[in-house]
C-alpha cells in the first residue's frame, strides 16, 4: 500500500487569502478580518468589513441577537479529500465561508438598504477582481491553490436593530489543491 502523510494546504491558503484581501483593500475603509467579527471592532460612519473563515454569530456571545446567531452559525471551513487512482495523490477541495459586512448607524430606509447592499456585494467583487489580476493578487496565493472561485454561493442577511442597519453577505470561496503527491 502506498501512503504518504496527509498535509493540508488549507492553513497556508487562508494565510495567503488574508494577505491578498488585505492588500486589495489597502487605502479603503474596508477592514479585513481573519475569522470572527464583532461590531465593536468596526468604525466609521459606515463600517465595512470582510471576514475570511467566518462561521457566523455565536449565541449569547456576539451581536446582534440570539435568534440571528442560531440562524447563521455554521462551519468556517469544510474540506473533502479525494484519492486519485492507485497513486497516493489526494485532491483537497475546500469551501471557506466568508462574509462581507456593511453597517450604518442610520435607520432602515430603502436608500440605506440599497447603499449597504451595494457596499457589501461590491467588496466581494473588489476582492475577486484583485485576486484575478495576475500582477496583483495572484502572487499572494503562492501555489497554495490550483483553483479558486469566489462567490460560489452568496446569501444576504439584512438586520435592523438598535444600532442601525446591518447588511451581511455571506459568500463562499471554493478552492482546490493537492494535499498529497
């Protein structure tokens, strides 16, 4: 039996994505987070954040409410390994949960929702365009992935609460790498 120890590229891929997303938003009001997000960390008249490896809000700990926490909690990263032929090669297919946040202290109006949605979805598009550019973002990935798809699935959550309005667009990063060769 041919066997080589499993060595995941997911941690390196997450580090590379965090560096690329941070570079993509340099000089903008968008803050990139590696992991969980809490409202207390955000700032500005309209706070904008992008979280990589985000599993949702956790009941009784994070904001805004317990009901939203239970609805949105999920795995931050899921991975499936597939062996190829008789060789000890494995293809590692990962889905990394992410989120784009846009929060305003203003009351919920059609104009506020529209602005927040455009900002939240626009941040995903900006990160995607940056990484797709071989002279900019592609260099950050350092051969950690063989393929990357941003936004395979998106879900928009709109929350009106005592602190104003919050638009959260969760999105997935689908990536493939070889974990054994």
